[in-house]
């Protein structure tokens, strides 16, 4: 197996300077996609790839549970959290039939939290029932496909592919969401540059970051609008409340946030001063298990973070880094729709209310809708009419 992977990597490097017939002359050559999980391991040298370049693709068996669409698994290049070029995986779902005049309009989807280990990548699990909100997610994506949109979805940096996943690090996630659109346009020249950015939970955070970054990171794309379902925000306030026990935030989420900060800011996050002995014992599991596994009774369970916090844990130790990745600070062009359930026990309503207030204070083009009694995943279905109307209006503009 090692020899086979080495041979594939060597072959990829030798072919990088040859242009594929479907790409510009200066773009690197795409090689045949490896089978199995070898797909997720890129060529050893990505030096000739620019962010958004398609590395390789193949048909995605199972099609993410999506119907009436041709679904491809893709590996593409993006700028990583450390500034280097990394490979990120994802999918491209194209409606069956002829593209409309001007090409297929695009929805780039950012998924909610699945975990930080490679096996937690949605394309590896096919948005299986093990993924939180799986059924409502598939239904939401299917509605966009049925209304004539190409849907692309990133796994995010380091989730499924080599390297660590920088959980809730805004710039990394934003780049992943934008660069997969570029890869889809190389895969199919009938994919247009007109894009709606959307995401749920972790993905709502990623969607807001992507739209804020697009004017300087992906200037050729026309971002027609942004939809954020229950996006995490004001994370430094949430961390303070969690560590001090003011609110019962599930420990697994806070531990993943700390690990994401460690990945983005090596040597700058004093985890030992924030977690107690039990917390430090369980902490490595966030890099090994998926979210629902972390909720197990032998792991973090559903216990609050205060159970695993060090005595006198000081949230100020991470406040600046959390604030730097908060979606309440970027400026976003174009219309924004934020939807939130009032009964959400993962992303508290009060935080999203504060996010909406911040956006309105900057005179952003915001529509904010709250759904009474809706939980964290319920809001995907409850907001269907609003999202469909927003989508139509955004692409009509």
C-alpha cells in the first residue's frame, strides 16, 4: 500500500506541469482519483496548485443521499490555516438535465459540527444518520437541487484529509467554502460564478466568514446572498459562561473549540490552565472521535464544561483568539438571512440576537427570523418558506 501511494504521488508530481483539456494552460494536471480512502490523500507536492484548483474527482457512491443529481467527490486545493496550500475534500451535486442559460446557479453549503477526526468528514459518512441533523440537512440540500441549483459542500480543512481540523477558525472555514466553488467550476464549465453561501451551526459561522472574505479572496465569484442557520457567535462570552458554570454548555463543544484554537495558534493556548485533571484526560478524544461519540457516557457525555474546568479557569487566556474568529466582526456585502430557533440548546438565542444587533448596527442588509419552539436542527425545516423566498430573490437580483 505504501509503495502504491508513493507511486501515485510521484505520478501526480510528474504530471503537474501538463494542462488538462478542461483547464487553463497554466493549471496543474489532474490525475486519476485513487480508490477508497486513498482519495483523501493528495499528491505529495501541492506547490503548483492555486487555491480552488481541482486535484481530482470521482463519482460519489451513495450520492450523499441526494436524488435527481449527479454527485461527485472532489479533492481541491485551498489556503490552509498556516498559510500553506492544503488539500480539502467535498462534494459537487449537479441537477440532472440541461443547465439554464448563464450556467447553473450555485449554493455552497457549510455543514454543522460532526467532530474533528478524519472519519467525521460528511463525505466519508455520506451525511449518515450518525451526523447530527442528518435528515433535515439532506432535505434542505435536496430542495435547492430540485429548484435548479448546483449544491457544493466542503468537508473543511483537515477533516478527512491530512492535517488537523481547525474547528471554528473563521478564515480556514471561509476559504474552504469559497474554494470548492472554484473547483466545481473546473469540474463543469456550466457551473456559474453566481453563488449563494449557506450553512448550519458551525457551517453558519463558516458561511458568514466566507461571504466576508469573498471580495478579496474570491473576487471572480458573485456572492448573491448569505444564509446562516443558528450560527455560533460571541464565542468568548460563551466560553466564559461555560468555564465558570453560568450556563450548561456541553463540554464536548468547548473542548473542540479549545483544540481548534490550539491548531490555529500553536503554543499559545494554555489548555492545562483551563481544564482540570479529568478534562485533560478526556481532551485528546476530540481529535479521535466524532461528535455523537463524544457525548457517550465514557467520554464527555452531556455534562457541562464546568465539570471539566480548572479551578479559577480564566477565559481571558483565550478571549482575544476567540474574538478574532467571531462572525460578529466581519463586514458582509449583499443580503443576509439569519434563522434561529428559540428553543435551541446548542446555540443560545441570546447570542444570535446579539449577532443580529451587531449587524444592524453596521447597516448590513440583514433579515433575521426566529422560529418559536424550534430546536437546533428543527430550524432547517421550519424556515423552508423563508429560505426558498430568500434564495429566489437573491438570484433574481
